[in-house]
């Protein structure tokens, strides 16, 4: 049985619910529902739960530290469970990917994403797996305002399908490995009918 820490990045509190920057929270909530795991325990500076899915042991974490300090929460959980970075999967929003696409990669820079920047710093490494949920590039220069705004109505209608398919992607990643999941999902529009 493989063990993974799956982290959804976002900002806590009702003010940020449903915003683009909380895509990681939305996906993690759906994964938790499918796995029957309650992510409600206050631990590691976040909301936490553990259980099994598809024969894997999962630790699920939603840091409650605000985005730019997410790494503290994640590093605490990694140390507690004595995990290596390749057992960490982080789900986050990604400006450089169109809405409807989700790309997986291992390692790399933070691309200006404060949650990833904090994780790389606190974990003293970047070799964790990222599940990057596309939110489109900001049309103006106010990137902070853009990521903290809710999804527009048309995208809100498509979000449930996108979240469901991102959870399918996660399950493929956990069961079949990084290479197979990347081959299958990285060039795909998850909103296109299959």
C-alpha cells in the first residue's frame, strides 16, 4: 500500500470560498468526498484527515495558514509522517494553463505562485508532484485581484465537471504513476466530451 500526502492549496475563510486561488481546496474536498475522508481535524496548521482510497493510504491536508505560508503546514505534516518529497502531491491553481486543462509535473520552479514558493522554501526542495489546475491568464496587470476573484459564471457552471475529472486524474496518478497520468491527461481538455 503506497502512502501519499495530498495537499490542496487555498486561502481559509468564507471570503475566499469559490475563488480561482482556491482551486486546490475545491479539488481536495471532492477527493475527500469520494474517499469518505473527513478533512476536519485541526492539525499541522491546517484541516486534516486520513484514510484509504484505491488501496492507497492518504493523508489529506488543506493548510489554513493563508497561501503564502502554506509550506509551513505541509512541512509539518511531511516531518510528522516521515515522508519523502515524491510522496507529496499538491493541487493548486495555475495562471499559465487555460481553464479546462489540468497538467501534472514533478519538480520545477514556483512560477510566482506564493503557495509553491513557500512549499519549496519550507521543504528545502521542489521534487513534489504538482497537479496544476488551469485558471487562465489574468487579462490585466492585477494578478492578485484576478486570482482572488470568483470564477466567472460560465466557468462556475463547468467547475463541477472539471473538479470531477481532476479527481479522476488524481486517482490515475496515485494508482498508475506519474508517467502514465502525464501521458493521459497533460494534453487533454478535461471539459471536452470523452
